[in-house]
C-alpha cells in the first residue's frame, strides 16, 4: 500500500480549502443581498417634549411596540430637569438628541420648544438628511422662539409647514377633556396601506384645523383619514365657513431637504393620551412607522400587532403639573 504524504498533496488541499471558503463567502453575500435592508436593525428615535398631551407616556409605549414588531433599537428623548427627572414643562432642553446622528427614523411629538441651537441642530440635521419622519399632533407647532427673530421666522411656523404639512392654526375647542370622545374618525382612502386593520372610531383629540377656509395642506400632502368634530366652538361662533367640522387627521407627504433626498413623512393630528388606549390609533401609528421605513410590505392585512405587553394607563391631558411627577427615564422593554 502506498503511503499518503501530506506534503506532496498540500497544493490540492489548499485549492480545496480556498474553494470551500469561497463558497461560504458567496453564500454569506447572497444571504445579505437577499435580506437587503430588511436585515438591518432600524434605530428609531422618539423625541418627546410637550406639556399638554403626555408624549412622555405615549411615545415610550409606541417605542416598546416598535422594538417588538420591528426588532428595532429604540431611543426615547425627554425634557428633563436639572436632576434628571422628566419635566415636560421645561421647554429649553431635551435629552439624548445626539442619538439622531445614527437614527433611521425620527418620531417627533413636541410642543412649543425653545431648544438651544446645539440641540435644535440635531433635529434639523436629521430632517435635512432625507431620512423618514413621523410626527404627532403638536409637531405642527414643535417650536416656539420668542426672543430670537431669526429662529422664530424659520421654526415657529415655516418649518413645521414644510416638513409636516401645516402649522398651528386652531382647533374646535377644549370640550370634555378625557371624559368622552369628541371627534369621529373615518377613512378618506380605505385602501391606504396605513389603514390596514382600520375600523371607524371616536377619538379624544379635539379636531385640529389644517385644511379649508384660508388654509391648505402644504406640498404633496395626501390625506387618508379624516375627523368630524362632535362639539365645536367654531360652530357655536358660526365660523364653519372658515373652520369646517370635517378636516384631515392623517396624511403622508414628502420632504426634500439639503441632502436632495426625498424623505417619507407620516403625520397625524391625533395624540391625546387617551387616544393611544384605542387599538385603532396604535395600529395607525405603528402602520405609519412601518410605512415611513419603507416596510409597508411587512404590514399584515389586519395591521401590525399592537397588543400591549404592559398596561398603558397615562395621565389625562392638561397643563401645569398633571403629568406623573418624580419619574426618570427607564429602558424601553
């Protein structure tokens, strides 16, 4: 029997190993190419800071759902006091905005903030990058600068109009806050993918005026959901020619910033803390987040799963110290 000499067969062994290695690398590459963007874990940054609608409670709840359903990495930014407690009445600081530098999606729910320029820049740089944006309710008046003319001109009204489609105008009145729903919600375009799993419902948010009379939604805003006010101060004042009882409450649009890239934007004027107790509102919110990330093909026919793992029991809306006191940020589970 002839003996086997490794040295004499070494060239053939090397060729075999290289071939096996090449096949493995090819399989890895093909797998990566097949999965594409869906293989990437998205980083979603939720920016809160409103003194009326408890975004510091609703957005962590949505972040938890997004983390579960998208396998996302999530960051929630809060208005904090000097001791690190959540204080939505503090308008000049929001924590951890540097997280936006690595974000794949920004979800904004702020109201009348006057952030210092270095904090504002994180938000505006993100928006100009061409990455997707989701906005809730008071993001139509995300900022309020009173002592800086240049910032006021750009960010008080012009910025939310261009980015989200409208600025703050008016609503139909603070009726029955949190006691009973005051706006009837129905579909404008029932075939819109964000409305998968949708059924008509009544919301606690009093209806914002965004379109009609002297006002029109900006750019390519395309409404797909509307609300009808069930109680209206404008009706009492006989002002419905300017502020009709029915108005859009959700739309999609695009925003092209300095990068030249066209960003997807989803916006809704819903946002009362009790609205998010309604399954349909959570479903619209999560479906909208999926759409913004170009993952609409992953939205099931009955919508994204929005079953809560932990109870969501927010404080009611309102000003002053109606928010939960002595709370510090905690990791999203």
